[in-house]
């Protein structure tokens, strides 16, 4: 995102900045997928055999930690949905900065010298 915004503010071609936006969005979506798979592993019930075949102890993550574990990939998912909306909007009306949201496209704000 920083590289995308830097290139956009330096006046580089919009095609390049859109490609950087696509790349950063792709890696964000990849992080969402990995976070949900991590979440599946964390929320399992773990069995540890004390005496093989005779006795086993079970461990389940406490409720608050389980909620925090679920919350992490969900927040990443919400951020990726927002990013996809921004990326679709930037394809239609012009590229924009990711670090700060504007109500108008960056090209219009740049031309108006506001």
C-alpha cells in the first residue's frame, strides 16, 4: 500500500498504480485464506495421550481466546471486502490513495488543488 500511494503521489502512470493495487489486494486475500485455515487449527480439540491407549487429556482453547482467534480472520476479511470495493471504484473513476479515504477520485482532487 505504501508503494502504491507513493507511486500515485509521484505522478506515475495510473496503470502501474492499479497493478500495485491489484498485487496488494491479492496478498491481502491470501492472508485472509491463511488466517481462516490457521483459525481451523487453533479451534480444534487437542488430545494428548498420557498412557498410550489407556488415558488421554483433552485441551480446548478458553472462550475469550477462541473469540479473539475467530475475530482476527474476520477483521481481515472485512478489510479485504473494503479493499476490493476501493479497487473496483478506482478502476471505474480513477485511482486513489489507500491510506486515506476521499469522497472524490484522486485525479479530481489533484486537478482542483484542494
